[in-house]
């Protein structure tokens, strides 16, 4: 039997995978109504993912990576050729 932490992490993983699939489907969708519906579902799932992530973080189930330093951000921009 899975404990709460494992269930939350599993749910986050599944939602993240679904978000990737929605992005792919939206990018390839030619029907405007279907595209709009998929975007609405994706937006709802993104909000749910964020809400669940915040709960997991508060309970200590998930620890986000440290924020990037300004130097790290600048290095990525330089590497990508953007400013």
C-alpha cells in the first residue's frame, strides 16, 4: 500500500506527463474548437498540478531546487544567444 507521500508524488508525475501530452496535441490540432478545449483542460491541469505541488511542498514531500542565481541565468541567456 502506498503512503500519502508516494501517492502525491505519483499524481504529480502523472499530471506532468499529461501536460506534455496536451502540449503535443495542442500543437498538432487543426480544429479550433478542439484546440480550445484541450487548452482549457491543460490550463485546469496546470492549476491542479501547482496546487498539489504547493501542498506537497508544505508537507515536506517535495523540495524544489534552489533558485538560479543571476549569474546562472545570464550564463543560460548567453549560451542560448539571448539577452
